C-alpha cells in the first residue's frame, strides 16, 4: 500500500510529514519533531522491571488479583475510599491491570465513557467538558484519587480541570515521557488523532531531554477496531502496518503506546516492529507515580480491598460482553447517565 508524502513547516513543529495513504482516509498528524529549547524540570522515573504486556498476561494478572472484580468485597463501605479510574472504554483495563499489580490493597471505581467513544476525534472543549462531568460524578462516590486512564483526556483536559477538584488527579503523558527517554532517543508515538495533534508527548519528552527526536502518528482506526474485538482480523494488521510504516522509516528505537487501548494490539505490533524497538506502556508508569503520591499523602490502603466497581455511560451489557475477552469473565456493570456538572443523576441498578 503506497503513501503520499508532503513536507510542512511551522514555528512549533519544525518538520512535519503529512501522510495520505492511497485509497484510504488520511493517517492523521504524523510529525517529526526535532530538538528545541526545553528545560528539564524533574528526573525521569526509572524503568520498571517486568512491565507487563499482551492479552495472556492481562488475563493472568486480572484473574489472580486479590480484589478480583467478581470476588467477595465489602459492598460500598464508605470507610474504604477507592481510586477512581476512567477512560473512554476498555483501554483503562490496561491501567487497572497495573493497579492490581502495584497496588493490590487498593479498591477501584472504574468508569468507561462508552456512550461518547471514541474520544480521539473530539474537540478539546468536548474533552474538557467530559472530564468535568466524569469527575463531578466520581468524586461524590468517595474516591481519594483519580487516574486519567485516557491519553486524549490527559493531553487536552488534565491541566485545565485538575485544579477544580480537591483530590490528586494523575495523567499518563508525563510518566510515559519520562519512561521513554530512559529507553531511547528516537521515539515514536502512536496515539489518537487528538493526542497526536496536541503534541503533548513531544513537548513532555523534549522538556526532559531536548536532544530527543520524536515522531507522532495519529491512529483513528485502532480504538474502534479494539472495541469491536477485531484484534485478530487481518484488516487490523493491515492498518497497523500502515500506521507504523513512517515510524519504521525513521528507524525509531522506542515506541510509546499513546492510548491505553493500544497494548491490546501488542501481538500485532510486535510482528511488525524490529525486535530491538523498545515498547513503553505509560500505564505502568502512571501507577508507579500513584504509588508515590499515595505514600507521600499517607493514604495508601492496607486493609483488604473491595470488589472492583465497574460503571459505564453506555450499554452495561455491551461493555460486560466486550470486557469478557480481557477479563475472562462477565463483570457486573452499572450504567451512569452523565449530565452537566450541575445536574448529575445517581447510578442506575447494575446489569450482570
């Protein structure tokens, strides 16, 4: 499958390559970013040993978790506050996996905004409003911390919304960038079109290490294919080859999963990339940051955890059916109809 290339220039992104595959819709926001004048403000997190990837590992860790989502919990005991975790859909399960691994005593409230999936083609204003509505519902549920398990929301809304709520709110971009610069200096990012267009990863990486080269590819088809459980479809491999081709041309040494859905595609991606390319899943590193934050604030849990609570804005039956592939069982899922920040209804009865 051929591609047409055109060079563009801008003050913020010195060299950008626009890619339009023949016979298909454009692959959005592929850009090659070269060194700029950025200051390093923090030391990067050290890489985590034994970072987990792939469907079999996900199933293993979810099933073996001490607070298996179908296990015996203590209901909604208000004495045990939860960590709130939200994404547009199933992608946040990759962050859930890491919470189970690194914070086995914490109780979780998982929210998937499936009624408004995917986020990758939304405007920044929409993403900000969605995050306000989700946190406006989650905080009264008794969460002590929120993890934004969505790169698009982390890139477009986190800094705007974070100060509006009186709990720690962690995003994926900075932990992922810190991990990537520990791995290489020719970094590729695959992300939703909105995340790629924001240049959030490029800015974060070059603030840490200005000499790093960064290339970003917007991948609009990945999330719909994953949510439709089409990972093994030959068409998905074709799409992945198309998205990764420009990064291979740049001889990247590191690839960031710039969307929490994308680790589900790791078997496909590994078939395409050279074996020496290192893969960075920001999920592992945002949870490592959460560990530090909980310990610093003195709110890390030591009591037995509650059963994980799953909520969605769309169909609970559909989420439960699709989650079965990754969890190995059908979870109990509640529906929450998000309104405005001023008008938030109570959660509906769960469907299982």
